[in-house]
C-alpha cells in the first residue's frame, strides 16, 4: 500500500498522482482510512496534460464503488475540481457515459443537501433536466428534482409533470453549478433552453447554496 498521506501526495507531480490513482486496488481495506477530500485538494486540473484528467476521473470512478467514498469530498473541493478543468478536459470526460453518470449523479445528490430551506419552505415545483449527448434514445441524460416543503428529492425517472424543463450541454451545467458561468448569459447565447415557468426558472439556482471553488 503506497503512502497516501497528504504530505506524501503533495510531493507527487500531477502525472505521478494520476498514476497512483490508477494503481490503487479497490479491494484494499486500507483505502477506507484515506482522506479523499485532502487528496483532492492537491489536484490542480490545469496541471494535468493530455488525457490525464480523464484518467484521474476514471480512476476515482473505479475506486468509488469500493473503499473510497467520493461523497466525502467536500463541496468546495468538488466545485474547485470541476471548475478548474478546462473546457476540453470536461468535454473529454463527458464522452464517457460512466464518468458522466459519476459527475452528474454526484452533483444532483448534493443538490438535496444544498437546498436553502429558508427560501424553499413554500416552494412546490418539479424540474426536469435534460443534458445533451446522453445515453437515452433521443440523446439526452435526464434528471428530475422535486422541491416540496423545504426538501429536494432527485430521481432519474419522470414521476410528475414539470413546472419547468431545462435543456443544456452538461459541460455548461457543470460550470453553472460551480459558479463559473452565468445563467442569463447561457440563456441569451442559446446554450440553456427553458420550457415552462420562465420566472421560476430565473430564480431556481437561488434556492440552492452553491459552493464556491
């Protein structure tokens, strides 16, 4: 088992860090003691070259089903990891359906905990999200968020008619929820499309405490 202390990780070059993640054995029980947030804070996507960002996320995806719990990565750390990635890095990652599912699934899981109860206490709304380039027959990945009485429930299945349906490329969504893109700008440039209650859609993100990188 390699040394996975924060000090040891900090001594590695970006390429060495990627190689380390790829070499870890998901079955190793010692991984349960790894501070995934501390390690992720050492990662600067800007210093990763070629396919190293894809390899890094793929390595995390491989480990996430075993001893390493990606959900323990702090919101600011997760936001910084995504927002620090260049457009081409995100696009390459999102070409892999399993990696898309990992990243989008983690974001929507976190939406349930980042709902601002003070603002959403009297809100009852169903939001359908559609992301282009997905696995469904019509080329989309879909999520549903049901906001009701201060709670947010996320599913990948349609359970109710939507108050608003939002369609956009997933890479723009990632930038939006990590506070690195503007919803009005995305809307005006045609990257974000809204069907339904436009006034509600305009204030939707204010219902969530979005982490700042």
